[in-house]
């Protein structure tokens, strides 16, 4: 079945095995970008094998189909393909960017990686070793450590997981177990492949049908279920770092909520540009830190805001207090010029994204996951413009921006009173 | 199709443009040929601190105005400072070209007010502290200092807590007055635009800047085999950096050196990747070619478990030695394809083109189309790469490492 969404620029095609192909033409480029999302992110790690998706992401690239490890890498290099395979929370994301004329050669290789990885015995131990090394590397960078602790402390299982997983689980992982796990997780149902760039829909559809049509459908395994309420509250991790790392988190709406545009606009008001509130109030007016920002992180099931600041120990308390003042001030609403700046920033970001095949391939794949269809840049623009000052301020007045979780890393804990 | 235009204002400011009428956006940048290598020891870090101060307002604008105006255009904008250049850029929709040029040009003549200087000093000290918590950065600055020694390229871009604390506003003003002459700067614009309009705008915004004679001192670095381990007991990993002589940004050997660096040490699919990352001995490895202004170096970086440091270091050195003996034609061809694709993909975005074009002008005083660059890349053969290997041979090598105590 082919469902035409905007037949000149976008198209969706469903394969009988459950895989969905989403496409978008990007004008005036020579490139094409592919994004393959399989629901095999760290959320789907077995509870006793946290970190296995990260190991699998590495292992998958160590040979596929007729090509061994080295042949696979050399073949893709000879085609000039820039690629990566990485586990994320929900998905395993396999991305590739290339000159569009290479697309018919590259799609079968990506199909091999997804459907026929060799998962060689001799590649397993190095893949595990690299994941263990990443765990150590995080210990050496306090800002990365903070992100991990904050997520774990604030989000419920399995969203609070970090891809790197747990040391003892990685050490107990076996090749046999992970191979079985690959077969459970890598099924076409629920998987999405997107292509954006200089492409013809009919030809690209035929190539994808040929390369991915034979992917055997399977039954999704029992995914992880929503775990206990996360701990939240205040956590201090002692470390002799040069800067104190401050992380804040509080709940918001999921991505596919009609309110998510309000959350994105609020993020823009707080830290969209150099004139936005956090940068201006905490860095420009008080000189308290170099880096201060807020992100809105949203999944299909839940969403949250994550705030960050890094600063010297003797100024950390003032930084945290100022941060909280800014969050509490949101209730009083935004000014019209703030909203206008924020909206134009979001809109010009869209147009710039529209010039990049890789950015569009990623965006339409996630659109399909969240909304069941790709969204055009024009639709996204209208959505941004649809936020009025009254609408935003009404939303801000009824929404809490009170952090539920505060994590700090540094020599001394800070004084935090959560409301 | 793209079209290149160049014109010079009466005061010596070069204006270069790559016009692409199919582009959806426009990128605009000023690059100044100044960086930490142009600083005297008393003002270490002033180039980078000044870069921050350029956002702090002018005779016409307050610091908040500058930030607000960028936001009001929906601009993606930033600045960076290296040891050799300082660059200010904005990526905007084409209709904002006049406004963004007016703003950026005005910023190039800053007020440098004392109260802003005092406030921003705190931010700079935070940035220094931030990077002290990043082992890769600490090590990079250390190996640059070890390799270049007293040469100006050995200086830290950020400066130190002490040098920044001691820096005064008049010292910064003096540095600005000596370095930010229009003849030492270039204005570059890529994407959709009208060049005649651009020149009118540039004349109006920058034409009154006074010409200034600005020189950079060139000395040849004296490379020598050096070794140092920096102990940091709280680190879990061992970080290795190496540096040895390479071609400069002006040397014709730079093309072959770029291909050679990819063959030996690209993050994926290179010789060092297969020798270290694939077997899981190091989680990260990189061998790069750093072309500087009339100097150049090759740079090695790896991180590993402390217990494997000797093994990893020996493998890195062995890979360099082996490459000199047996680099093969098929590897060179593959690397050329990788580099070519990277250039084409990067060149699709006006910002990517602007950044490569503006640096090319500063370092080489020339413009090349993407196609010309690709043709030059295609011409690189085995003999050319071997010529680079023979001439540089990766010696003498400075080795600096960072991690828990060794031995």
C-alpha cells in the first residue's frame, strides 16, 4: 500500500512485513540520507542485561551478509558512505549519508546489517570491552556523569536508562545470549526506514522493497514494562571537579501531546538563543557560568525538561537559586517580544534543517513514530505560528516548572528545598 | 550553480562571496587573522576573552541589544577563537542579510566597557574551569605546549586562571587596536544574496574603519623528541597525544597529508582503527593533519585503560612506522572517496561552505570552487602520498600523556 502524503515532497510506503518507508525530497542537494530505526534501543534491554543494546550496536557493524568485518567497512568507505549505528532510548538508529547516486548500492548493505549481521564470535569481546571503557570515560567527565545520574534519578524505568548500562551486566553478557536477543529485537514490525534528499520515490521504493521485503516478520518480545516510581528528590555525588555540575528535571508532556508545542516554545523562551532568559539573566547579567541551558526531552509516552548549569563551587548555590527563580518566574508569563524572537528562531531553524538531507531523514522517521506520518516543514511552521501569547501565558500559568529532581556533582552538596 | 565574487574596500577589507541562488539561507562571517599565537605572555588568553567581549555592545548597541537582535532574526550565530584566527558568524534567512551584516559589522567595533569586561571575566574563568574537567582538552593544550615549546603556537587559547585574572581592560583595548585592522580581516558570505547590495552594505558598515598595518611574526618551531606524563589520580582512563612535524597550510604537500592522515587514522576504517578500536584496545583513536599558518603538524590521540597504555602507545608508533613502508594505492583511493563525499555533503550547507571558504582566504588568499578542490583531490596518487611520508617520516615525536600515576 502506498499512501501519498504530499505527493511532490513526501511519501509513505508500508511493506507487507510491517516495515514502514518514509521519504522526503530535499531540493537542490546531491546527497541522500537514510535512517533505519528498529525498536531495539536500551528500553528493550533485558532487565539483567542493561547495556546490551550498546554492545549490539557495535557488534552489528562487524560484518554482514557476504562481507566480513573489514570488507563491510571497506565497501562502505569505497562508496563514500558516512554512517553510524547507535543505540538510543527507544530505537537502534542506523544512519547513512552519501551522494544520492550511491543509494541503490547502499540500501542492500544496510539491509544486510539489519537482517543478516554476522555477529562474529571474535568481535563480541571487543564490543563488550568498548562499552566497559565508555563507562570509565563517563567517570572522567563530570558533565556526562551528571546527565546519566539525572536521567536515572528522574525518569521511570526503562526511560531512565542510559545506553552504557551496568558494568556487572556487561561483564555477564555472552555472545550466545546477545545473538538470541538480536533475533528477538530486530523485527520489521515497528521498524521505520526513512530516506531524504535527491531521490525519486518510485525508484527508492523499489530498492527498499527489494532489499528489505524479505525481512522476516516476528513477534515482538516482551518489552520492558514501566517500572517503579523513580526516586527523584535531591542527589549529591561527591567528586573533586573544577566546576560543580547542576542538573534539574521536571515532568512535561509527551511528544505527541497537542501541548508539546507549548513545551518547545517555553524551552525557547528559557534558552532558545543568547537573548533568552537563562543565558541573559544567569550568564550575561551575573556572570555565574559559561554554560546554562534547558532542554525538552520527549518520548511517545512521557516528556520532561532537563536543566543544566556548571559553575565554580563558591558560586554554585547562587547559580542554582537564580535558575529556580527563572523557572518560577515562568508562571507570570512571557512578553510578546520574547515570544516573537522565540518563534522566529524556531522557524528559521526549520528552514535550515530543510537544507540538510541527514536532518530531514532523522526528523521524518521520528515524525512517523510519534505521529504516524511525516510532517512537512510548512506544517511545522504553521504549528509554531499557531502559539499565541495568550495561549502560551495561559499554559504557563497552569503548568508547574518546579524541579522534581536536582542532582549535583562537586566537592560540596548545595542547599535545595523542593516545593 | 555557484558564482564567486571578490572586492576590496578602500581600507583593505576583503569581501568574498559564493552566491548560490538556490540556497534557502545565507551564512555570513568575519574572520580576523589573530589568535593566541599573536599574544604576548602578559596577555595570554586575550584573543579569546576579546571574542566574548565583541558581543558586549558597541556605541550603538548594549550587550542585551546584540543578543536580542540575533534572536529577533532567528539567527544561528556564534564565534570561535583558535591559536591563529578568530571568527564571528551568523546563519540567517536571506532577507536578514542586511540586518545581520549591520549587526556583525557594528560588533567588530566594540565598546569594551569596563563593567562588561569585569562581568565577562567571570564567565571566562568559568569556561577555563569547564575545560579543566575535560581530559581530552587538558591533554591537547599540554601536547601543544610540549611540542611547540617557546614557539607562539604552544600557547593556550583560553589562557590560565592567573593570566585572565590579571588582564586589564586597557591591555585588551591595546590588543584590539593592534590586531583588528580591516586589512587583517575578511568578510565572507555564502548562499542566497545580491552581491551589489552586499557591497553597498559592506561599504556603509565597514568602509569607515581605519586601515592599520598588522603583522604576524613567523618563526619555525623546533621539534624534538619529548615525553611527559601528567598525573591526575582521579582519572580512570589513560589519554595519549603525540605530535610531529607536518606540512603547513601553504605547503602543496597539505593535500597528500590530508589523505595520508585519513588512511592512517580516521576514526573509522583506518589503520589505527583496525589496530586499536576494532580489537577493543582503545575506545577512541585519531590521527589528524593540522595545517597551521606557515607551520604544520600531525597529531595522534587515543584513550585506553591505564593497564594497556604501553601496548597502545607501541601500536600507535608501529602503525606510523608501517605506513611509511607499505601504504597502498587502494587505501589512498578509498580515503579520497571519503574525503570527497565529506566535502560535497558539508558544502551543501551555506554555513559549511562559508567556514571553509573564509579560512582558505585567510590562510591562502585564494578561492577554490568545490569542483576545483575535488579535482585536486582526485589527482592525488600513490607517489604524492609517499612523497609526504618521505619528507616528514613522523619524526621527531613529542609524546604527552594524561592519566592516573604510571609505573
